[in-house]
C-alpha cells in the first residue's frame, strides 16, 4: 500500500469514527431514524468525504440492513437496542464501523460488552498470515463466555477501492474448513454480532438499501428510459450501496416505482433486512483495520 492510499484509509477512518460517535449521541426517545441518518450523512459530506453506504439503523432483532426512507416515520423508543453502522470513503477508500446503543436502558449491557470484547480480542490476534479461522474461533469463544451466541452466517469482510465486500470474509464462529490468511496491506472490517437467539440470521423484507447489479440479467435491460436511469444511478453511486431516500430527489419523488422496476429487471439489488432467526436481540461492534508488519492498525477507533 502506497503512502497516499494509506492516508486516505486513515482519513476515512477518522471521519467515520467521528460520525458514528456523533450519531450515537443523537439517538434518544422520540428522535426519528430519518433525522439521525440524515444528520450523520451530512456530517460526513461536510468533511469533504463520501458516504460508503447508507447509514444503517437496525432495531432489536434486526442484525443489519435497515436505512430509513425519505418519509420514514420511525422514532427511537426507550429500551430499543440499535445497531448504528456507518461507512465513509475518501476517493473510494473505505472505513466501515458500527456500535450498539441501548436507548436509555441497561438491560443488554452484557450483550453489548460481549460483541465489543470479541472485537477487541479479534483485533489483538489480527496480523499478516493469521488463519482467519482462528479469529472466528476467538470471537465465538468470547461471546459464548458471556452466555450468548455468535451469529454464524454474518462475517466481517475485506475492503478495496470502491468495493465494500471485496472477497475475504472474517468469520464470527469457528469453521471446519481452512481459513484464508490475509497479508500485509489488506484492509478488513471485523464485526462480531452477539445474540440471545439462535445465532443465525434470515432474510426479511426490504431494507431501502440498493446496489447496482453486475448480474448477467442486468445486461438485458432494453427499455430506453430504464437504461438511462441505470446509467444515471451508476454515475451517481458507482459500485457502492445507495439509499432509497437519496434517489427520491434524484428522480423527482418517483424513486419507489423506479427502484422496484429496476429490481424486477435485475439491474439493481435490493438488500433484505437480516433478522435473527428466533427473534433474539442482536448487538454488534465493528472496526476497520489495516494489516501492518506485525499486527494491525485500527482506523476507526
């Protein structure tokens, strides 16, 4: 990794951590999801940075993938367990970070600590050449020591320029198969999830988060207006996820119809909400790290 790239990753991480902590302080009873998401994203763009993905605000049994629509009416309530996930990029170089906020309550302190301590243990182990299977084992053992389950089908991931999930997965449980071994210069998002449920997520309804699809099916969009819209979306958001609410201004308040049609045609992907299978409460903690000579550097601390 050259010095310029390194500094872009570091700057993205600093802004992401500031935006995450700023957003967490906004989460209070009666405050709307939409206000928090918009406020965080505005803070990012005011720093001359890009939004790597829509702010995720995932409630209770939703492990990940919910972002408010342009007219969302949801507000926070006392006792909500909120996963706040924030992404920032500088010229495509991404920082991804998340934390859990329990709204004016302390019932799930231990579960929040379980995911946080699991992340700390994983960071302590992370270095070039480490078997990622060992990282997953340590995460699972740490969360289990608190009496909770680690979610087996959610993983951390590698990050590359304009590529949020670039191929390497960082498991959250022990696996039976040989793990990959990252190298110096790799950038990874590590994100343990703890739950009092089964430890497995299933797909729910739509999240209001989309991505331009690279599937073969998307190449067969023939209708001229749809092709123009897809081109506009690709120009605006490139290869990164985008929000329904961002498109509402882009397409004169007709975003829902357009996005539904493009999803049907296969031109874009609509992410599903990820729900804990037994409706268990879920907590999450996430940092982005750069692998260095003898360990790793956390960019989102």
